[in-house]
């Protein structure tokens, strides 16, 4: 698995995506806490989200920031058991 790079550009990329994801309205707690890993300008998204729509919204944010073809969306849709 890819690990977060220590390069400043990758750290900044992760921070920018995280900041923008947190601005999405009505995001679940899981959605707010997804793993965002950047390495050499490529981003991997991991973790559980509540719905396919949430997965898509987070993926779209990452893609707008990192660029087309630089995002691997491995988010898993796991509806809240409550």
C-alpha cells in the first residue's frame, strides 16, 4: 500500500483535499475521516463512507484538486448500522 510522502507538495495536496472535503455539507463522520494519501502527486482515498453518493462527492473533490487520472478511489460504501 502507498504511504503518505514527506514531500511538501504531497503534504500540501493532502491538506488541500482534506480542507475541501470538510467543506462538503451533510458529510457523515466516516466521510470526514477518510484516509487521503498523496505520493508523487497521486492520491489514494481509503476508508468507509455512508453512501455511493458520498464516495463520488469525495472522489470528485480529490480529482478536481489532484487532476484527472491522479486519484484512486478505494472508499468503501458501508451504510451506517443505526
